[in-house]
C-alpha cells in the first residue's frame, strides 16, 4: 500500500451503522473499513475535563479512535503541520498512522474514546519525547 494513498492517510473514517426501532449498531471490519487488523482494543474514560493525554507518537502502531460517548479534540502532528479533529460522532473514527504525534484534550464529562489498535501493547513502540519524534520523522522522510 502506498503511503500516499488516501487509504493510508490520517483521516476521519465513516463507520457503518445499522439503526432501527430497536436502536443502533455500528461495526468496523479490519482490512475492509480500516487499513489494519485489530489486535488490541482499549478505551479511555473518566478523563478530567481540563486534562490532556497522549503526547506521543508510535513507531509501528495504527489506531482508530472512536468517540463512543461524549466529545473531545485530537491534535495530530506529522512533524510539519498540526491538525485538530473534533470527535463528537460515534459514526466516525479517527484513523492515525504511525509516526504521528497526538494530543487528546477538551474531554466532555462522561466521554469515552474507544481505540482499535494494530499491535499488542509495547512501550518500545512509543515515542514520547517530541524532539525524538521530529528526529525520527526527519530520518524516515530522507
Ligand atoms: P498511555 O498510552 O501513555 O496513555 P495516554 O497516552 O492516553 O495518556 O498509557 C497509560 C498507561 O497505561 C501506561 O502506563 C501504559 C498503560 N497501558 C497498557 O498497559 N496497555 C495498553 O494497551 C495501553 C494503551 C496503556
């Protein structure tokens, strides 16, 4: 898959939904709706309204952030520019590719962020230091 194709770009992805009189149901299928196989699922909740989380990039990990309740902002930084996504619709997930520095903030009370991830947890995959992120980015794009 070319890194320049839209399929592999950080973006909002529409999530398939089925609603009827019984309620709603939404589904994300690996390798069909998102360009990775989900190996891990976790969720963020009870985040204090004034608190910011994230402040890291991943070396290999692909993720989809889904605001299954409430709303919050995600700032994505590719080392050249930053873009803020306001996540407030559970029918859209934010796809984040590797080597993207992210910050999550402005969590509304009771908000929940469901995360689908392409790999099992590995602290070695994290780049927490912003200058190290910029260096890794520079080397990757040489
Ligand atoms: P972290 O990814 O740093 O959270 P955030 O960037 O949202 O602030 O993870 C917080 C803590 O949880 C950290 O000590 C590692 C642990 N953790 C796991 O053990 N497994 C996981 O799958 C994740 C995502 C985190």
